[in-house]
């Protein structure tokens, strides 16, 4: 191994997190310690996402070895992109090297990996050796031994979470003065405006725009091109006449969210927000209104990533739906609000609960592969715990007439190795913002109680 190119030593968790990471280091070389291969072998059994990724890495490695059979492995393998995989930065140009020494098996796996990287550095004093790991403690150990250690960041949706698209923008006070030639018309009870676009107005399809003050107005971008933009006046869901299944908007962002949720032309909605901002309640209310009253969809399907906050309580009995019920406390709590008829007493409440339960199905993420949902209203709760690959698996389940709503709070990520910038929810928000049939809203204000609001601020 000679030359000025860097050598990146990969930890097992990087490969299990993103099997294509092998090919994402451009012209630089990649080194895999023997312990990593052993850990991949241990992870290959099972039906979890980690196991599938482990098997995929093994297939990639086998394909590279098959291609380079005529070469001595000690000279490295050309890191050519595998068949069927297209990477955004193009083909990798480096080489793949394996540790030539078998691990002793007595020391801890992390220490064996670190030992292999130190040995690699000593053998290549003229080259920069970098350990790539998602394990913070291993990176700390590497730093102690003078090894440069980095997190794997190639899968980040954006560099800084604060730059994430919020779905709403405040208009300048002189907005109408800047656009003197405004064409307006009414159609099917809606008011539309067409305005010329200025260079500083970076708008996206279905972005919500608001002008506070005396001339308070709330609009949504319907269509946009280089020269002009078509805006539509939003419904005021805070008014009793526009309540959705008895639920009204309590703030501006909730009104934006209800408008997006109730628009049948928007197929994909993402709602970000802290606890108590009303994400689940708004999504369920809009779903019930469109399933029960408008009959746009056959039923509501609700799912979520089953990641425990505390200690696991073991296996759960019953069917798929019964096993998922303990994870669906948010659904149960919100149905109590939505299924509370003013009259009819306990019998009326029970009848309403039974009716709603028949139109709401709870499904596990583990059984989503291969399914196609036709004319369904699919709610993915706790979506911040999904990887980009899991998010893709879910969203591609949508058949004709299906709407998908993703809810989450990136401050409550419970999955190891996921961060605010690598979460599947962040990934979806960033990738879908240009699509004319998607909408995103970041909910800011909690509406649970003054106790919950104060606790969110000070604790």
C-alpha cells in the first residue's frame, strides 16, 4: 500500500449501518480488519435489518473477490461499484485491503480492531490511516492511541439539522406592494392568487406562507416555476365551521398541518414536532374524517418502530395487532379524545369506540416488506427511529389512492447510531420537499397543558 491516498479502516457497525459504505470513499483505500469479518458472520442470521445488511456486505465482498480472483488479495481489490448499485458521487476508485493476520479471539472485539488499525498505521507510516466507526467509545480509544477516528457521515441528509426545511415561511410586510400585478380568482369555493416570483423567494411546492399583522393571511404554494407561483388561500381550521372530526387548530402550524392532511392531492405528509404539539391527534382526526365521512380511504393503518425507551418487558402474547397494542399508547390516548360523543352515555361511547376500532388497523414494521396498500391512510408514528432504508421500504409500499403520514420528534431518537441528521425522517423531509404531492410542517408550540409546556422548557 503506497501513495498519498488515505486508508479508511471500517468498523463493523459502519458496514451494518450502510452496506454500500465500502464504495463511498472515492479515490481512497478501504481496510477491513479480520475481527470485522468475524462480527459480520455472527450478525448474518435472522430477519432483522441488521442481519440483512450483514448478508449484503458479505455478498458485496464475495463479488469483489470473484472479480479479482486473478490477483493476490494482499495487493488489494479494485473497489468497483457492484451491479445494480448507483452511487451519487460515481464509481469508487480506491482499493480494498483485508487484515492478513487472524485475531487471537481472546481480547474484546473493539480492542482487536484497534490493534489491527495500529498495526496498519505502523506498516504505512507515509500514509494517513483513519478509523471510521459509529461507536463513540472506540473513537475515544483510537484518539488515545493517536489514531485519527471519525464518524461515518456519508449518509447524512444535511450537515446541520437547523438547516432542515420547516415547511412554512413568513412573508415580508410589503409582500403585496412587491407584487402589484396579482391575478386572483375563485374556484370551487377556494381563492387562488398568481404572483410573479422574485429571485430571493425560494419557495417549494406546498410550502405554507403567512403574513401576520392586520392583513393576516395564510397561503400555500400550489404550483411554482421560474417566472410565477400559484398560491391558494388556506382554510381556517381554528373556526368551528372547519373543525376536523371535532378537532380545531390551536395555532398557525396546526392549521397548516390540517390543510395538508385534508388535501387529497397531497400523498405524503411529514410532521415534525416536540411532544404535545398535536402530531398524532391531527393525523388521526384527519384520517377519521376522510375514512368515515368522506370515504376517500378504506381504513387507517398505524405502525411505528418498536424501540423501547426503558428495559424491555419480554415477549408479548397474541396476534400481530395484540402484540403491537402496548406500543400504541399514543393511539389509545388520542382515540379517547376523538371518540367521546357528547351524548349517548357509556353505551354511546362504547359503540363509537368499536366503530373506530374496526376502521383502524395496527401493523408491525417487521411485516411490511412485499405488501402493497391500496386506498389506505397510513400513519407512521415515531418515524425518527427509522433509518433511511427503512423509510424507503415503508413509503414504497404505497399503492394507488394511499396517503402516508410520517410523525416524529428527532429529539427523541432511541435507535443506536441514528442522529438528527441521519434519521430516516430527516432524510424524507429533505428529499421530498421538491415534490408537488408532498408537504411538511414543523410544529413549534405544545398544546397539552401548561405543566407539559413548562416541563419541556426546564427539564
